[in-house]
C-alpha cells in the first residue's frame, strides 16, 4: 500500500508535493492521497509516521520516505530495477557537482 501525505494545494505544479504526485501518476503507481493542513502543528499523523512534520511524505508498506527529491529518486529506482534489490544508499553515490 502506498500513501502520499501532501499539502492541500489544489494543483500539482506549485509545490514539491505536486512533483511527487506527478511522478506517481507518470509511473502508473496506484496510491492513496491524504491532504494535511498547511500548519505543521496540525499534522500529528505525519509526525507519528516519520518523526517530522514536513510534507511530502510517501509511505510504502509502512516505510516512510521524506523529501521530494528522495521520493522521486526512489520511485524512479523502483520503476527501473523493481523492488527486488536494495535501494541505492546515500553513501554509495558521488556528491552532487563532481
């Protein structure tokens, strides 16, 4: 089960939450969307799942992924290699700009 916790912005073009939702749709990935309030203090479920109150937050089989860039990277990795192997770790990649 995949759940995207995102802001209430009505379009997918103005925020990082929309970027993640566009990537999910582009990949044809079925997902549930939970829109949370703009106020970070009113996001207890996001805090419970991830330990922080920022969105977007993607939860795949009870595993939270934070940060739109990491989420999109993970979705693209799943699309290219499938869920059979481990995801790329941050320590195995070159720093950006090198």
